[in-house]
C-alpha cells in the first residue's frame, strides 16, 4: 500500500485541497470528470490560481484510479455521490479503503420525490442515508471513514492552520489518514463515531445558511452567537431521532465545523445565506457556482424530519420558510426572536 499512490475522487476545491495535503507524503492520482481540470493539473500543475505539487496527476478514468490506489478519498457532492460510487463499484474490492469528505445526505427515490411536500407522512429516517452507508450498501468495501471539518477548502489551499476529524470504526483507517494527512498546519483527530460525525457535518450547513441570512440583514454578533448555539441544539434533537449520541456534536467535527462554516464568507453555505438576505434569487445563486451548496439539500432533509417526528426546531423551520416559501426575512427573524425558549441547554438529559 505504501508503494501505491493515494487516490482522490473529485476535482472540486475540497478534493484538490485534500490532494495537495496528501502530496506532501505520497504520489496522488486525482479523478475529475472535467477535462479542463485534469489538463491544468497535468500540464501546468495548477488549479485556479493555486500551484500544485508535481506529484499530483489527474485523470478522467475512474477505473484507473481504483486499480492504481488502495486508499481512496471520495469528495463528491451528495446529489451525485451514489452515481459515482456505482461507477466505481466493479473496480473496488474489500482491500480498498474509502474515506469520504461529503457533508450531506443521500436520499432514497421516494424521499427525493416527496421531500419538501406538505404531506410528509411517507418520510422516514430510514430514507436518509449517510455517505458511508451508500458505500457499504453498494460496494464490497468494508473499511470506510469520513473526513470531517472544520475544513474550509480555500483556507487549506492557502495553507492556513486547521484540524480535521477522521471518523471510522476501524483503527487502520484512522491511522492511515493520520499518517498521510497530518502536516505542520493540518492536525488530525480520530473518532469511532462515524454516523455522528457524518450527521454533524451535514446539519451544520443548514445552520450556516441561517447564519448567513442573519449576517446579511446585519443583526450583529450577539444574534449570530445565539443562532449558532440554539442551532446546535436543534442539530442534536434531530440526531436523537436518528439514534446518534450527541457527544459527536460537541467536538471538532460538530461545534468546531459549525463555527467555521457559520461565520465565514469562505463557506459556500454562509455565503448563500448572505446572498439570499441581499435579495438574490435562489436559482441564480445556485447557477452562479460550480460548487455544491450542500446546506440547501440538507435543509430539506432536516425540515422533513422535524415535521415528520414533530421536533421543536424553530430555527430550521424558519430558514426553510424563508428559502423555500419566500416569507419576509425580517418578519420571520423577528418572530423567531420571540420563540418561547424555556431552557438554555436542553439536549443534555
């Protein structure tokens, strides 16, 4: 395994950032469906305005990456994740290790069809899959893991210091990721709570959208702090319904990632909230970026769950109505401020 290159599936900013980290210690083979990205990597060792190590090689041949690499980092938007995994499936075996960096949900066809509808009676928690579940259910791979935040891709590419969490039930996965990802400005923690880390990573994007809206209407840092704190509480309430221990939400992959994503204009989700607050059309925002805004999809999932299971989550409900029902932002936020919270820390029993 040491003599083989490490594979990265996905040529977005985060995929490139992970490839750049890995290249400090190994040859890296990166798959992207976009030929321009592959050509820029192979001909110029360049991605956008970033100079990349010459030991990163690009390819549009996904079979080549699977055959050449035993350890694969899969960084694909959630909406395309299963499709890509199925493309990889015939080239994978139990000897592979797959670590994903996708912070979102996969939905069954029934949920894709009905999500966001007024009638949510058909929506079940079992309809919502994490990325590790998609891998395990559709391939022969056994050793899986998730790379969790705070991981703002631009800051990693700019070589600013950060930490990450590698969540996996397998010590080997955590050790390998620590070996190849740890660097002078990139610290790697380990966690055995894979599902908790995945859920925290997906739900924090929803609160980041809300925080962006708060920032866009200039409600101040006090309001931002309250929103992030109570938003964390709502994330944990959803996790309880899903059957996940809240402790995963109190560490680096939870509150750490939440703070980074919900306070930085380098976050796609926070920036999306800002633009919504400034009156931009949602479809125009989506079409103006090549990167996935995962929070928009996760918001629909979270809203469907809280409606189905009658969870008290006023922040998520309000943000859903702002974004998808076009209610007035200022009026909605003012009503949210009047919500009768009775306890501060209400998720620790």
